[in-house]
C-alpha cells in the first residue's frame, strides 16, 4: 500500500507543473497575479518530493518501485511478432534524489524570478514556460523506459528553446534559441538511432528488461560491437544536452535568456539530464563505450576550462565553467565511478545554481551590465550576494569543508585509479589540470566582480543589494554547498552519506557483479570477455589507495590556482595585460573559444549554406530550366497547332460555308415566289432533258 502511495505521489509530482503551465497559458492575460499560482504549484511539488524522498530512502532503501501500463498493443504482427509498447515510472534511490534536485532548484528559481522578472511584459508567460520545462525534466527523471525518456527529452528541448528565446525581440536571443534547438537535434538523432538498435533486437524500450537480457549474455544481434554502438549513440544525446565537445557551442550562447533561466537550465536540470542518462544506461556500456565517454568528458572539461579563463561576460564565464564541470561528470561515468558522477551532479547543481542566481543579483544591481571589467568593489554594496557567491566558488574550486571538495576529490581519485589500472594517464592529467584552471578562473571572476575599486563609478553608485525574495534562494543554495549535508567526515573517501548507502544500491535487476564491471582494454563488459575484467572491488581498492595522494594533489593545484588569481588580479604583483601581450596568440585562441564557432561557420554551417545555394541554383537553373524549356516547347507546339486550327481546319470549314453561301446566293435569284416563273423553269428543264436524252 505504501508503495502504491509513492507511485501516486510521483505521478502527481509529474503533472502538477503541467497544470500550472496550462492555467497560466490560458488565463495569464486575464489575471496579472496568476504567476503566484505557478509558484504555489511548484512549492507544493517540492513538498511532495520531500515526502517521496524520505519514504523511499528510509522506508524502502533497497526496493525498486515500478508502475507500467500498455500504451500501444500492436498484437501479433507478421513482421515484429507480439509487440507492446509500455509507459511507466520507476522510483529508485537515484530517481528520488534527482527529483529533489530538480524540484528544489526549480522552486528557488521561481521565487527568485518574482523580483528579477518584475515588470516584464510577458511575466505570466515566463512562469508558464518554467512550468512546462519542469514537467519535461521530471518526466525524464521518473521514466522506466527509453521511449518515454526520449519523448520528454524532446519536450525539454522545446521548453528550453522557449526560455532561451524568451526575449525573442532581441536577435541575439532568438538566434541563441535556434542554435540550441538545432545543435541538440544533432545529438538527439544519434540517441534515437541507439534506442532503435536496442528496440529492434529486444522488442522493448524498458530499462530493466533490456539490462536483464544483457546480463544474461543476450547482446544486440549477438555482437558486442552493436552493444558498443548502441551505448555510444545513446550517449550522443548526452553530448547534445550536456554540452559536450564538439556540441558544446550552444550553451554559452544560451546565456541570452533571463538569468534565472540560466540557473535552471544550465546549472541543475537540462544540462544534467545528459549525465543522468549516462548513469541510467551505465549497465549497457561496454569497455569501448566507456573509454569513448571518458575521453569525451576529459576533452570537454579541459577545452571549456581553457576558454573560461579569458571570458569577460560574467554569465559566459559561468557557462563555460558549467561545460567544464559537466565534462568532469561524464568523464567520471566513463571511468566507472558513476556514483561520484552523480554525487558531483548533485553538489554542482546547488553551487552552480547559486552562482547563476548570484550573477543575476549582480546584473540586477548593475542595471543589466554583464561585463566584469565594468564591475569591482561590489562586495561593499552586495554583501549577501558576495558571501553566497564566494561559498559557491570555494565549492567549485574544491576547497575543504565544501560539497565540491568531496565530489571532485572522488572523481579525481577515480581518474588516478583508472590511469593506474588501464594506462590511460591522459585522462587523470587533464582532470587535475582542470582543477587548477577552475580555481584560477573562478577566483578571477570573484576578484574582478567583487574586490578592488569600482571601474564604473556611476553604476556602482546606483548598485544595491537585491530584495529578500532574491537573497533567500542564494542563502539556501550556498548553505547546501557545505559538506555537513553530505557526510560527517569532511575528507571522506566515500561518496558521502546518501551516495555511500543509497546510490550504490543496485537500481536494476542486473546482477551487481555485472553492473559494476568494466574492461581494462578491449573486451566485453557483460560476459564472454577476451580481456581482463576489473571488478568493482579492485577498482574501489585502487581508489582508496590513491585517495589521499589525489586529495593532496588536488588541494595543491586548487591552492595554486587561487594564488595565481590573487597575484594577477588582487595584488597586481604581475600585470595580466603584460602576460596577455606575451602570449597573444594563445590568449586570442582562448578568447575566441578555440575558434570552434568559426570552424562550424566554415564547415558545417558554411557547407550547408553553400549546398543550399547550389541546390537553389540547381532548382532555378536546371529544374526550372527543364520546366521552362518544356513550357516553351509546349507553347510553340500550341502556337503551331493554333495556326493549323485557324488556317487549315477553320479554313476548310469557312471555305465550305462560303461556297455554300455563294451557291445559295446564286440560287436565291430563282426563288421568286411566283408560280408562273416556276412553270417556265419546269418547261425549260423538260426541254433540256428532252434534248439530252
């Protein structure tokens, strides 16, 4: 009975934001204050989430709670046999934790937006869009099958398009929305193909059924290559949604949306969906697929970090920081430390949402100024914003006593252990390098924004702390960035209380020894291997072995990053402009974001436009030419046919008509109407006939 109640509450949690969206969409124009209905709906959703979270983790910590129903029954078709498509929900430990993260961030963003968006002409519509986005994300979180996930995946893409392009009258915003939508479609096509590979073989979309078949050695088309392909293709969806290289280009441009939207989409929810997807499909990832994912994550993390160090837009710095941290999470899944990937997803959600909302508070105070070169000294005017932003910065930098220290330490220890076991040392090298760069560019942002003297005195004089409705979410999120909410041990080698006891609980019917295995080199991760299998126990032992060296190295690198930031920007011991001049090519390379957008303009976009122009020319010249030539031939033939009809056909008809008229006219003289004349003609005719015959 209690499990049924959890199912019902989860369904209610899913549909409440949709109800808020519908009400605001239909009645928002008539009732200006109706946005509070949406805020109330989301608050209620969060309260229900707390109930489900507590019940699942403390009453059913080891249970998989599922509910499903047949959506479409094709019957016993001759092509695919007995085929049914089910929809349903799955409530496990990861699910309820993700529900908590999504609904908490969503509720705080709603509250923050009350003041931030005040006065906007589409105020109610904005809250409606937040509602449909939250509904879409919750659908991804609680689904128990790939098809339903893909449906909500596309809904997230649609709702993010609406939110990013909310100020569509700005060309930059509308362009950013289109860019996000199109780039995500590239990854989603790959995801769809991966889903089709699995569905074609297993005739089901349900996670647990597919995982059970794989654990029993039933691979797609009896080939590990097809399983690898399916895993990598589904991962392509995460490459798009979680902004992995080379599809990361949409996320920085998406900063054109309202700042609370950036906190919702780019900190905790939409971009985290890709990492959540990787965690969900972890069971079916082969060694090759995992190595591919790890490489994508490591490269993404490094590329984004090197770009962030030179950006001057406060939201762009945070955007590339998000891309870098998402790369960390994806890399963690790829090396097999999926629990730490999820741990970092949770901790990052809170401190990055705090940063984005904090940047919104700064932008609000500076009258929509986003260039950090125009700021400075704001800690005097925005003390609460500064303290909360600083706590979040310490967390992302991996400073002890923060949540980020725990999760990043776990990931870095995992990369080191992975390198020791596999020989792929480039991944830990990139991971530790990013730890240094992260601390540097984040404290550069803090120093240029809040420390020193004002660089725009006029805007500084008018700056003031945000209202309470904006400060409260900042305080809550910054408090959640402290270690005590995750573990009593601030240097815990484990993933913390809830991950240690809850996330590592098997979340599918797949045997645990299969779920946590991965290959050192090429081979199967689910059975008949021809390479060495490293069991989770061996990997865990190696992580414990390197934990303290990794901890010490990460602290050293984070400290160096912070120190360099203070030397360059706080104490001015070295003029950063002089360094910039000496490494101008590298600086420009970073400032211009590795010229990835320019490369796309010259290749994919330029090629598409060139192909479009060629097709336009082909259509206008060749296709239309053939049509026009055919028209000319037809027109000429019609002209000749018209002449023939006019002069030959009509000529003959007119000639016989004229001839008949002449004959008639000639004989008309004989038709006098006088009997005497007719008698004379008869007698004359008889005489003629008499002489003839």
